[in-house]
C-alpha cells in the first residue's frame, strides 16, 4: 500500500514525503470531502502549516480539488485518476444539511455553461443540498 501511495504522488509530480503519503492515505479513505480543521484533528502532532502546504501542493498538482459548499469551511476531496481539473472533468457536489458532509457526485457532470461572447470560464462550483442516504435512515 505504501508503494501505491508513493506511485500516485510521483505520477502527479509530487515528491513522496512520509507526511504526504500519510495525508494521501487519509484522504483516500474518506467517503466525504474533508476540511483542513478535520484533517488537523487526525494529525494532532503534525505542524498545521505542513498540512496546509501539503493540501496546496496536492491541489496545484491536480491530485485533490476544493469545494466551497457554503458551510464556511473549504473542503477537499481526491480527484479521479484521470482528472486534469478541466471544465469537462467537473462534477456536482452534494451537501447534506443534516450531517453537514459534502460528497462528490463523480457521475454527475456539471451542465455545460453557455457564456456570452468574450467571457471565459475559469471555474465552476455546483453544489446541491439535501439529506444524504445515511441521514435518511
């Protein structure tokens, strides 16, 4: 498993330090997007700046993406393996109003946006909200 994480990082041009491999391991086990404070709680002894820089490096190298779900905390989730964070790679996110978790709906692409002439698309953030399957029970 360690080799697998190392390979994923190398494929995204990220130096596979021990901390980066640990953070990748935690992110890969999440079913929902995670905020920096939640990640900090999991790594009590880690330097907060190191965790922040790790997330920034991951995002710059398109290993993760951030989601502004309107909750006030930016959350992070792993990109799919083939993702290049281009408009055609974008997907809808689901925010549960009960548990306040945010889920990637990888099979639900963001609808195409018809922009006026001379407008250029840089990013799209589409979040739908409701109650997730776990909270419905």
